[in-house]
């Protein structure tokens, strides 16, 4: 009832939203041309011929009216790494736009915004997650010797380059009168405003809170129960979640992994590994979530150490957990292992 009211009331908005995305798309097609390609909605040039230091790489990208890529989303890293493998560009490491700021030493993107640290973007070598204690390594690269996870390199190193072309998306929003508003959050906000006297309080942002209640919490729009008290095998963990009308979490987005790991760290729940809903028990090597959909392989969700990337357990290890011994990256474990678990309530 409320849902249909919501849809009818927001129909106008969707038209507006579609018009905007068409505009953006046309603009993007006009400008995101060879050698730039569209990867996850961004206009990128993965240049594996050039080899230069980080400053020269920025200047190189500026020659294309761009800059080194602002790789500010784990989902974007997943798509870039897929592109690198698909196109056979795996013989080089690549500069991206992050570097240690002169004053604070914190890693920032070219626009000054902070680089998100930790899992899943930053790689692990010798059991140390990067950046480790390497004061002279102040520029960020995708490291070919560690499955293209982020690593800090000496800025003088000569490696390849990923440029991002800055088409005028921000200006376009400004023209539309939405200069400071981006993403779906805007539409939720606007929809709630539009509903107004039509019961906006119930139909707006409170809907999710009503159903995603303790011990479940909203993490990146998903309703999850990070249970670090229980310790049980994978099947028992599924049964446990079923008792809450849920199942083990379908952790199908790298961005969601980033937010879960942040939650685990913030809440001090780092002493356990956690079962999630992936397994290859039905067919060795075919990893699926509990709903039958495929588990995305590779960087940045599956852990790596320079030599190997998980899963490496063959037929001995058929269930996926977030490994507390490896910064909560995905790892395959024997399904009989007793560990903690993350349930998801499907709303
Ligand atoms: Ca390093
Ligand atoms: Ca297996
Ligand atoms: Ca393993």
C-alpha cells in the first residue's frame, strides 16, 4: 500500500532522473572516447605503454585534460582489475591519484579528499597491510606483484598510469539546480519531501529502521547481524540465521565489505573470523551465494599475499569466511570450522 503510493508519488522524479542520466550518457559518449574507456561509469585511460614517475604521470594525464584516477570506491577497483586482466595488461603496476599530503602525511586524492584506508582496497604483503612503515613510499600504485591491490610506492618509481578524464558532470548537476546533491540519497530525500502531508514520516526514511531492528543494524543499506558471540560450523550458521528469517550475508559488493570491516573495527569485534554466505560445495571451484548467484572472484574481496590469492583450499575448503588472520578479506575454510557469523535479513 505504502510502497505503491511511494512509487506513484515519485514517478515524476524518476522521469527527471532518467532525463538527467540520458544527458550524462550522451555527454559521456561524446567525450569518453579512445583511448579512454568507460569503467563503472568513469572515463579512464589504462596506459600500460608509458612508464614514468608519479609527477610525470599526473602531467601526462593533464595532457588529456585529466588527472590520475581518483579510485575512491572498492567497486571501481573491482572493475578496473577485471579490465586489466581481460585486456591482458597485467605486466605492469599502475599509478593512481593518491599520495601522502605534505603536512599531515595522510593519503589524499588530487582534490584533497582522504583516501579510505584498510580492507578491501589496500593489499597485504608479509602479513602487513599497506601502507606499512615505509616513510619514503608516498604515492599509491596498483601493485602487479600483489594482484593490483593498493600499495604505497616510492614516487620516483617508473611504472604505468591510469588517467581519469573529468567530464563536466558536476557542472551539469549545477545546471540542473542540484549542485550539492548526488546519488540515490537525494531521491530518497526528495521523495520524502514530496510525500509531505501524505504520511511522509512513516513512508520516508523510517521504514528501514522499523524492520532492521536490534540485533540487526543497517550497514550500507543492508540489514545485518554481526554475531561475534556464536561459534559454529557453516551449516549451523545458516540455521542460526534462518531462526531470524535471514541467511548468511550475500556479500556481493566490495563497497559492502569496506563498510562491514569498518563496523567490525569500530565495534571492536576483530577477534573472530566470520562466516558469510558463499560456498563451492555443490561444484568445486564454482562459488555461489546461498541464493545461487555467483560469487565475484579476485581483487579486492579475496585475500592475497603476493604469491597466492584465495581461494586456495581446493576440495578441502568449500565455505567462505572473512578471515580475521588476514584483515577480513575473503578466504575459503573447511565448512566444519567453528567461527562467528554475519546474518542478513532480506527486507
Ligand atoms: Ca609499499
Ligand atoms: Ca573448494
Ligand atoms: Ca583458504
